[in-house]
C-alpha cells in the first residue's frame, strides 16, 4: 500500500511540475516579450500581461513535468534515502490540494490579472476595420475611372464614403507597405524591408520591435484586436501580430483556399459576432485573390477572358521575364489583364456586401479599403510587382467610411503612412510623435487642400539586389535607381540601362501620368529639390542601411512551402548563403 501511495505522489508531483513550469515559463516569456517590444518604455506595459494571458508554453511545461517525474523516480531508487530536498519536493508537490492550486493558478491567474487590469476604451469608441486587397491597382477600379465594371458593388459603396483619388503606397510590394500601414513609418524606419529567399531559408527582416503598431496601441486602450492574413509576409515572424489578440493565419495554418474573400469575410464576421457588444474591435483583413496567379472561381472566370490561352502569371514567369528569357505577346498580355480583372470582380462580389453589412450592423465603425501596392503589366517593361516605383505600382485605391464623415472625393496626394494617425484620431487615441504620417481628417474637412510629399522605396538585402527610392510632390516625381547591394545568384536585369549603374528619372505627373518622358535632362532643378526634401524630411537612407536591419528568422523552409512561395514570386537563388 505504501509503495502505491508513493508512486501516486510521484505522478501528482509530475503534474504539479508541469503546471508550475507552464506558469513560470509563461511569465518569463511575457516579461521577455515586454522588454523586447519596449512596452514599459512606451507606456504600453499592460500588453505584457495580455501576452502572458495568451502565451501557451506547452513544450516547456511538458519538460517540467517529465523532469519532476524523473526526479521522483530517481529519488525512489536511492535506497529509500533520496535526500531531504527531494523528499520535501515529492511530499509537497505530490499533495492533491497543491496540484489543484497549481492547475487553477496556471489556468486562471494570467487571464484573471489581465482582465482585471485591462484598460477601458473611451466612451463611444469606434470599431476599426482595415481591408487590404493585395496588388489592386487604383486604375482598375470602377470608382477610380476604370472602363470595365470590375467593382460594381464597391462603386456604389464608394459614393457613401470618401475616395482619395491620389493615394500612394510607400513601396511596390507587400512587407514594407504593410509595415507602413501598421506603424505610420517609412520602410527604412520600421525595418520590414527585405524579401524572402527560398533556397537559403531566409525569411527576411521583420518590423523593428520598438516600432508601435496600430494593434498594439488600440489593444492597450481596450480594443479587441484581430488580424486575418492570407499573405506570406503578414505573419507573426515578421512582427505583424504585436498586440494582436486573435490571428487567423491562412497561409501557414488554415490553408490558402480557406483565405479566399468569401471565407475570410465570413470568418471575420464570426469573430466579431463572438465579441461583447460594448467592446470596440480592430480587424485587419489581407486578401490575396488579386495577387498572381489570377484564378477567379466560377461564375467570374471567363467574364472577359475568352482567349483560349493557358498562360498565367506566376513567380517563375516573372523571374524569366525580368531576365529577358521570355517575351509576352499582345494576346498573352490581354489574357493576363482579363484574368486580373476577373479576380477583382470576384473580390468585389464578397467585399461589397461584407463592408455594407458591417456599416449597417455596426454603424459606429470606421472602415478603410486600401491596397498594399499595384501591379505591372509591361508599362515599363515588366510583370508583377516589387521591381520599381512607377505609378502602376504605387498608386493605390483608398476609400474610407466613418461615422459623421461626409461622402466626397479628395484629389490631393496622400500617403499610405497617413492611415495609422487617421485611425488613431478617430479612436481618440494619442498619436505617437514617432509616426511620420499625418491624419487625413484636415483634408476631409476642407481645412487642407495641397498634396503631401510621398516618399517610396523598394528593394531588399541581397535578394533582390536592386534598390529604388522615389519622392512625389503631387506634380513632380523623382525616382532614383541606386547602387546594387552585395548579392549572390542571377542578375535581375530590368532594362539595358541597368548595366550602366545607378541613375535617376524625373516625371511631371500632370502632363505625363504614365511616366513615359524623362525630364531630368531639362528639369534637373526639380530633381535636386525633391532629393533635398527627402533628405531634410529624414526619409532618405542609403542602400547600405538595409544591411543593418535585423534578420529575425532563418528557419528552414519545407519543399511544400518553397513551392508555394515560388509561385508567388518569393523564390531566389542564394546558394552561397545557404551553404554558409
């Protein structure tokens, strides 16, 4: 009987060890994350408690339980004399009441402390919903003047909101652009600039942890926060879940097809429906239906494409086209554009009722519809995105609906980095002095009318090696193709002039919206003025700055993930680094 009791104590002590380790490791992880994010320094210390309430250190806890069991077993083998500390440990942690207390504490303490100390949002706090349609060009939306009826639902809704006709992204591809949308900072300041490299396992630079994000600021003021992403850049490992209470990770967990517009919008509504009515929420949706390859499901497929061709855009085609290994015929290009427009039509069919339903059921809601960047269709010689900073890549649609916001259209040039401070102003939250954007409300109220200078950049650390900077003042746009960064792998040749080294371009957007006439030789004064403005505004960083940004993830990539990333254009040849 005594032996059975002792064995039972060992088992109870092992479970107690599991619970104790779970609680302790969770607290340590929360403390470390709080220090890593500088939450205490920025006045967002409660986020550490919130993180503790959600962290689940199952593996560490299992190790703690196994260790406790092993020590108890080993002690029993020491000729019945395991030593006073081990005897006390087994005796104390093997008691049922101690086990019960530890299990209850591990299960309830973090969430209870977080709930009791949770900040209360201000009275009348609005809900905030940000919808990002990946790769959506402004000039392919009906409410922006496109001749095809690609967005009939959104066209009708846009009449009830404010359309910003000249909104510019901060970059020509997702990670740096969304980093700006989350932080209000230019890419070189928020840090999430570099691409993935499939072969080496490099996932690229992440958001700079001390850079406050919208979810962090709102969560610390009492908002419920949810991010729904089907993009391989908007993930936890790149810093996009800071302050995020609920993360639906379609790319890595739920499956790409589960993240289609019809499914994601339904998931968001289900999440919103599970919240208390008095709790304001922030929801971010990142949809990939308009990102290549373009595959609109029935009945949208075939709306415009009747070519009978089977060519579609994927990462391999984009790379081969950049390298000059393939030429796209007029018929093939027409099909590509048709497929792209069909994917927009599909997205519109689900986004329009989703937004309309939210505004109807939750009238105290600010909704932002925007794109991270546009898409190239050979206007300057290439397909896809991320290769340059021409208007087809940085001119994005932007529509905002908000309580008491008078419908209208704003012609003045605005920036992607203006969205975060605008949302914080609607939320009656302090705008961090570090944010480089400005709230859009003065423009919607008619208190401001002039264009805002828009800085842009694209390029990464070694993969890709090319690097671009640009600044538009609303009329003049200066583009600098800068020196290549050190790299390995094939040359990504954009045009013959690339071989001559760095150069600049200058366009007058009023007279040449398609950026076909370089006026630098005759109007160099405007280029110098814009270059000086970029430097004076702390928007310019040399290409070498990118190499100083931290690489936070070098995890190996599975063959399956490599194939999926390659299809989206995130391949690359980096064998030298992989071997190193």
